[in-house]
C-alpha cells in the first residue's frame, strides 16, 4: 500500500484519474460493462466513468465527445420536442462545447456567457445580468443555478427574456426533499463540499425548485428522463429539464 501511495504522489491528478478509471472498468463484472449510444456524436460502445464530488458515476461520459448524462439528455429533447421555429437569439451560461454545434444550428444568434473572464463571449453575473430588458429569446443555464443565489438569478433571467422567451434550466435535485437545503452561514469550500456536494455549490435543491421558478414569474414545464432513455443513452434516471417560459401577457 505504501508503494501505491508513493507512486500516486508522483502522478498528476489527470494521470491518477485515468489509472483509477482503468482499474474501475476492469474490476466490474462482465454483466455490468454495458454499451450505450451517444446522441450527440453517434458513438456506440462502453462509456467512461466520471469522478463526481462524492462518488464515481459509472458510464457517465462518452469517450469520443466527452458528453455527460445531462448533455445527452438535452440532445434527446432537442431532437424530439424542441421548438420547431428554433431558439432565436440564444444566450448560453457556463457553455459546454459538446452542445455548441447543436444550439448554434437552432439559433439566429448564439452567444456564451460566464462570470469568469476568458471563458465565454460575454462576462456576465447571472445574479446581475448586464443586458437590456427583453433582449434575448432563449437562455440555457445547465447546472448553474446551484452555484448562484437563485432568488436573484431567476428574476434576472426573466427580465432579459422577451415575452414568450424560454429559459432551459437543469440542476441537481433531491426530488424527495420538499424543501431545498441551504444555509447562508456555510461559506468555505470545504463546508460547501460537505453540505452541498461541491466546493462551489451554495445549496442543494429539493422539489420546491418548481415553486421557486414559478415565484420568479415563469410558466413552467418539466421534461423527465425515463427508464428507456437512460438504458439506451446512459442518462440519469429521473433527471429533469425545467423549461421556464416568460409569460406573454
């Protein structure tokens, strides 16, 4: 064991993860080594495990395009139920490269945004978005709400959307919790990791996320990943896309 510890200490974080992933895959029973399809790039075969903050997610990542469960779920929705007329002007917060081609093709204007300079087209704080009122047709925030104060971010998203505009939102949710878990006194990265699952998360949503989105002024529709989709594309069962639309009235 000491030799393993010494060897690991000489490896980069990336190399350690690659070695561990190889051991994880080779250690799994043959019946658990399933093949899946990637709806984004068309790859078919075994998927890679992902190191989450508190657990390894088996079969989480496509080895070709590096899409994760939520990306493939969004692609499935885009192919099956997305608005036929496209998204108009599109603003993508914390953009994911594996989705850009799909979203750009469906938009008249596609722009990315992030709070950290250099990561996107625009430097924007989702709690205080420096864009005019009613200036965007569609917004995507894919696993972003858990990083911000949603009581500030959701009204800002509503404000910048044109009437009838759509916010496509996803976030980790414990659906069996009637109330989201949050505590403003938890501020250090270590404490946030312990309480909220990641060092830069500020809460863990419960089923009241629906009430919080509606309270901001949105109409809301839910899209839920079913068992058949999960078995084919390696999605997270019960994962939810929150389609929040600004009312036209």
